């Protein structure tokens, strides 16, 4: 006597296929934080109109230039 394994009907299989993504979506939504914004969103652009920030950017651009060796011609004009 052979043991037969009951096979699900197409409707049962389709119901299972449709149910699984819904369950995954539900569990995924439950694991997300309430505030989905990235921490950088709070910082980005927050210093746009800040004079101190603008000065820091200016100095940050000038510093590498100040560390480069000057040409002999430039030194002569700055020392005179």
C-alpha cells in the first residue's frame, strides 16, 4: 500500500504565494523606526546661512595653499 502525500490545489498554492509577501511586508514595516529620515538629514543644510561656517570653509580652502612652497618670484614680491 502506497502512502500518498496530499498535494495542495492551485487555489491553495496561490493563496499561500499571495499571503507570504503580505506577511513579509507587515513584519518589515514593524521593524522600521518611526522616523525614517537619515541622521544626516538633520545636519545637511543646517549651516547654510551661518557666517562662522562660511569663514571656516574659506579658511579650510586657504590652508592647503598656505602650505605649498612659494615660487622664488612670489617670495620676492611678498618680501619687498
